[in-house]
């Protein structure tokens, strides 16, 4: 399968939470590791997030804290809930944004987003109504995208791992404990320690108070 290399990159607390119970997540990581995150963005051809991240955080998904080019923005949005007022659409940003939906998405929403300048790619829905991520990655590869950084949310990260479509991680761990809140990764169907997904050749780098773990995923 000709697809881009996929790196999962996100920030979490010591106990694996990516947000508090009230949904707040800015900023779990500190300024030094945020600069690292932007350097990872600049090193990839595309940056991918799910619609939940767009609706909750309204991210720009641009490179700002380091020198470098902005990657192509890819939004996984099964039913096209991305509003035209979103940061990835407004003020001309749509021209650098791809939105992946299913063929069940409303035609009017598709037309509205394309009118803003976004590229909308439609895929047959999986049995649970979601975008076929393998098909999406192949489509991106056919467009010349060789590397994709995935920043979240948890559903997208989990789906990529379950489908064995992720190749590497760059995880920021902040010295915080929340005790509750959404976890970075959901159920992967793993029931025994021997089935755990491994991170090979792991490196641990300190950025301010945070630690970034990088490595290759082995299933």
C-alpha cells in the first residue's frame, strides 16, 4: 500500500490525559515543547486532526514558533461539520485544507466548503460510519504527500493504531496529574501485556519541564 509515513504527535499528562474534565487542554505542554511540536509540523508534508479537535480548539494548524513552511491541513470529518468560520477555513486558509468525509455527508455542506476554497475528498463509509483512513492515506500519497503528522483527537489516534496505520510517535509528557479527563488513546482491543504495541529505538528528550518520547511503532 503506497501511503505516507504517519507520526502520532500529542501532549499528555503523566497519567495519560489530553484534557481536563471540562475539556480544557491549552496548554498541557510548556513553551519549549510547543516549539518542538511546531518543528515537527514543519518537517511533515501534512498535519491531520479529527473534527472533534477542530470544533473544540479551533486550531490554525500552522507553523508559527519556528521557521518553516505550513503543512497541508487534513481534517477527518465524516459528516462535514467543519464550519466555514473555522480557523482552517477562514481568511484564505481553506486553500491549504483538505477535508475528508464519507459519501453520507450532506451535499450542501460539501458545496459550501468547496466554495470557500477547501478540497473535499469523499470516501465510502466504514461499517461504523467513519472515514476509511487507509483509503484517505492512499489518496494523500497519490497527491505526493509522503509524511503526515497526526495531532488528535483521541478517536483518530486510536483508529490509526487499531488499523496499524501509524508508524512513529512523538509524545510530549507534561509533569501534571489530572486523575480524570479524556485519555490520549482509547481501547485498542489489547487484552494481555504481550499484545502491547511497542515503541522501538525510543529517545527521551527534555524540553523545559516536559519530556518528549520519540520512536518507531512496532505492532
